[in-house]
């Protein structure tokens, strides 16, 4: 695995699934795959569906452990995707790689980041956002305040590393588009929420979808625990 990760965090329950893939071909998802996604997320559209309490509390508690308040516009990406699905009444396809990311997040209830690895780099650091830190997260130029937020950042020459993503929203600067050929993904979880074996099942499915739906030629993943 080319991607290297350093943790610069206080002790806590963080556990991540890290995945990288080369040779991806980014484009529209196959109709058959979109039908599969629609079938798997259909239960969420049922009037009686409720976001699983243990996942909602588990991910929010994880972010609160670093001082962040995950609510409203700052809710975890997994919750935002559900809100978007309910608002549209259907899954919103973007491209095959992002669709895989959102499909898995909706069905596992875990926030997931996905980066163009050429833009994010192979050396990453997980840290907490500092005062005044922010990044643009969409084409409209909207910014997310990163203070106290769990971040993935480039482990580069800047003092703290340039932030590229988080369990809330990812930076627009490293998002996946049609010219992307290699990706890095981060699945955010905690040791109290999922066993290592359960997270391994998520990562295995992630890898399979990247091979089948994004034609990835080389996929590797591993599970990492944050500082204890």
C-alpha cells in the first residue's frame, strides 16, 4: 500500500478503514448498478424507517470526543446523505466512484471520505482542526469550519498539513472527477461501534465495488486504530 497514515490525535476510540485503488475509470455508473443501489437504499425511504440510534450516537460521540458539535449543517456525512435521499426521494448519482462511496455510506451508516490520490498525496495525517481553519467543500464555494473537527490532511510542508477531508464534508480541492485515475478512501468508525471483523466486511465490499464498478486494477485496504 502506497498510502501512509500518521495519527496526531489524543487517545480515543477512532478506528478507520483505509483503502486505495489504482487504474480507476471514472464515469457514469452502469444502469444495473444504479438499480442495485436503489433497491438497497429503498428501505430508508419507507415512512417507518429511523436512522439506527447506535450508529447516530456512535459517530456523533466519536466527533464530540475531539470537541466538535456534529449537528445541523455540521452533521456527519452519513446523516447528510440520508437527508438528501429523503429530500429527493431517490439516490442522486454523481459518478461511479462517488456513487460507490455514497452507496456504502447509506447502507453502513458510516461517514466515508474519498479523495483523488494524486491531489491528496500518499502521506496523510489524522488530526484535529485548529482555530480559524476551513476549506471549500462544493462548487459554490461554501466553506466548512474545521475547528475541533477530526480531519484527514496532507502530511506536507505546512505546519499542520493541508486538510483534505473529514467525516462531515470533504474538500472540493481533492474530490474525484473524470480525470481521476487513483483514489484513497477513509471509512470512519470506532472500536465501540464496529468490531474489526465487521469493518473488514465493509472494506472487502468497498474493494469489490471499486473493481467491479470503477474497473480498478489494484486495490488494497487495511484497518487502523487511533491512539489508545
